[in-house]
């Protein structure tokens, strides 16, 4: 089925994307600026950070990956908008992933600005966590999914990736669905869009006709929807609902956290829904034809853009956890799938943040 394409608006960003360089700092209009922040060692290459200027208030959305180079780019971008770091009054992340929230802790120290996240957001780790225990449970989860013992070390999260998660800023503010982001002269409404992460939020700036979509809706790639611990019980079901929620209109300009700006939220949401439904259908076909016994077995029979054999380490982990989310979703739709998956569980403050592993069946 061919669906109507989206309309590109971030022309300079798309060109930079194709040329594999960092896009320029851009004044989008009104008091809104786009400032790219490098995402080192990742194919996404950069996070698009957005600066929103109100009456004396200045809020930064998705400050990006924590690095000295990132800090330099942010500082230069703010300067282009006529601001210094100490002029920031608020820092907001669409979700907790380090390429979004990463720089918030450092920026807060310099500026004194508040840090905000969605009220449903669940960071993967909290300060003081026993990293050895976390890694141990994580490996058990991967084993349950059928990751072979000789690939475990490669696929599993490393100590250093955990350290990035440990150093993330704890929010000063939690933003609920429908609330307005604090800031004089700003009109930014929060829409809770779980799926890519448990408490992902998008922001709607109606006066400027802009939607800040974080990683919920990107123009080119389909956001990673994974079964995670801790995390959503059925992330794909939540993702579909969140796509419906944000696709309330089609003409506003979408400002994503990666790639480039575009128009056509309804068109893109429809594409993403179809993409994921096609994937679920493929999982069903694999179950039918290969009778796989584990999530890993399903994953290796699915089609991957560069082939299963090309997937390694981080990308292999994403592939397996994404496959697990399809298994949970299909089961919730009444399909009888006899493949063990981890029982998802949200982290609750005050309780051990790593739940006991178990299988649904
Ligand atoms: Zn991201």
C-alpha cells in the first residue's frame, strides 16, 4: 500500500543529513531556534535541540548528548540567538534517553534552570544502583529471549553505557498530559506519548504552528519500540495509541529530535502505523513457517535492512528487544505464541528498580 508522502520543510537539515555533516543553527520563526548537538559515535549523528524564547524566559527542549563538543555547539547556538548559558530558565527533555536528557545535568549546574520530564517517564537507572546486579539481570533477560551464550557479552549493555544512564539529571518538574510548560510568553502544551519510552512527551506550540515530536515521530526512520526492563507492559500498543493522539492535524510543522523538519503529522503517523503492522504480520509468518522457540529465533528469520548477519552489539540488542515487543503485542491481540518473554514492570520509586524476571507463560 502506498501512502501519501510527508512534506519536507527542513531543507538545509535534509541536505546536511545527506552530506553527513551537522545542519546549521536555524531561526525557525517567532522565538524558536533549532540548534544541532553532536551525538558522537551514533548513526543519528546529532540531536536537534530547540530553544524557545518567551518574555524573559528561555526554555531548551532536548539538550542532547553530554559532551564538551556538544556544550560548545549549544553555547554557540545560544549566542546566535542572543543568549548566554545563564539566560536559560528551563530545560526539558521529551524522554530520558541520554541523547536527549544527557546534557541537562551539566546545563542545570551552569544556568540554574529547572529540568523537566514527563510525569510518566521511567529512567532505566536511579542514582546509587548496583550496576553489577543490573547487568546480571539484563543478561538473564537476554538469555530468556534466546540470545546465545557466545553472543551475550556482545549484545548486552556495557558498564560504560550504564554509567551514561546513571549520570542523567533527576527532574525538578514532572509535566502531566495537557499541562502547559512553565515560562512567561510560551504556549507549549504537553501531550503524553508513551511507546519509544514509557513517559515520552511531545509538545504542541499552537501559536507558532509547531509540534516538537522528540523521537515519537521522525521523518525517515521508524522509532525503536522495545520491550525493556523497567518499561511498558505492551509498548507497541501504547505506541499506536500515541500516534493516534499526536496525529490530530496535518498542517503544523513537525520539529523532530533527529533528521529534519517536515509537515504532515497525520501522513507520517499513518506510515509508522502501517510499518509496524507489517512487521507484526511478518513475525506471524515467521512463527508459522519456522516454529521458532525464542525471540532470537524469530528475529533471525525477519528481514533487516542490511541483513541479520550485519547486526552487531547495540543494533542486535535493539533488533531483539523490538522483536520481543511484537511478540507481546501479538499475544495481546489473541495470538497464541509460545515464546518466553520477560514480564514487563514499571519501576516504582522506593522499590527495587530492577524487577524479578519471570515469563508470561
Ligand atoms: Zn533520540
